[in-house]
C-alpha cells in the first residue's frame, strides 16, 4: 500500500511539470499554427538559468527561477520575431527553423557549460511524510504548487482578460480576429512569451531534481508531443488531462516493471487514442 501511495505522489509531481511544458507548446501552436520543435530546449534553457544563477552565482533559488522564467520568455520573443513571423505563411519553414534554433541552443549550452551533467543542490532538504512510508520532498511540492498557480492563473487570464480573449479569438479564427482589429503580431508575441516562459519555469523548478544536460530537451519534447496528441492538438484542457494520464501510466509502469517498457506503453497509449479518436481526447477537426 505504501508503494502505491508513493507512486501516486511521484506521478503527481511528474504530471505537474509535464503539464506546464505541454500547455506552453499547445498555446504556441494554437495561436501561431507552428510546431515549435525547440520547445524542449526552452525547458533546458530554464534549467541552465538556475544552474548559472543559483548554483554558480549563489542567487536565491526562487529569484533564479523568476529570472529563468523571464529569460526564457524573452527568448521566445526572439524566436517569434526572427523565425516564426517571417515564416507565418510557411508552417513547414517554421518547423525547420525551430529545429535549427534547437541546435543553436544546444551548442550554446555545450560551449557555456560543457557536456557533463550539472548538479544543482536542492533549495531545501525538508520532507513531508504523508504517511509513515510515503514521502514528498518540499522541492517537489514547489513544482506541484507552482503548476497549480500558473495554470490556474493562465485559465483566468484566457477567460477574464481582453488579451486572453484576443488569444482565444486568434486561435479559433485568425482571419476573423484580424478583421475585428486584433493584431496577429501582438497576440503571437504574447502567446510565444507565455508558452516559452511555461517551459522555462518547468526547467528552472525541476533543475534541482534532475541533472541538467545540453541534450535534456530531447526526451521532454517527445513526451510533450505524445501528451498533446493524446489530449487533442490545440486543446489546453486536453493537454493538462493527458499530462496527468501519461504521467500516471508512465510512473506506474516504471515503478512496477521497467522504464523502457514504460516508454513503449506511453507510445501505445497514444496510438490507442488515435485509433479510437483520431483528433485526440479533446481535439476538434479544425484547429482551435
């Protein structure tokens, strides 16, 4: 029973940072219509922001996380202006450009930090004993709480603010939104900043829990694509639910069987959903 509860706790943590990454990727695609293959490297950039600011410069952890969020968000603005805006009418070109930017970010990380794994000390050693044998570290709790706050804030922003309405309008019908006076450039910048920042803060928060490397984005982007395909491309709610579903399945299979089998099961889950519902659990026939 304790192993079951501990696995649920671990899966909740995994679902949290996966949801942040997947929601950011969905937001970028929904508004801009571009598949950002460099999204995993934005996660990596957030992690290395903490490596540099917190580990090397001894900046307070949460200040380093906030700086990482802003830095990666600004990096997203650079990508939008330099890569995606000139190729707005060429989705394939945008995809290829994001792959090139992915390689640039990896090269910068290698030149700046080397190829070794970086050790980031946790900001706290405190643990919460949910039961006698079930432990949740406070460092992981930070990730869970931050995810709830950020995604809750995003939900309110999209539904209660005029900027959120503009994002939703552009995602549903860009041409109609433009005819109503909504600037596609402004909404694209906003979507790119938020989407990149979510990936960056996920990397920053999890840096003490993983060993950052320049190539850590590979596995993350594959997982993110599985999640958004299962949830339905363009659906933010679907991305969150699919992240929870995938994290629980992957964590349980890893714990009770093997990590390689867990990866196979995750891909099988995606294929099974596509067979039953080709648009994903919450996807629509048209991009929304």
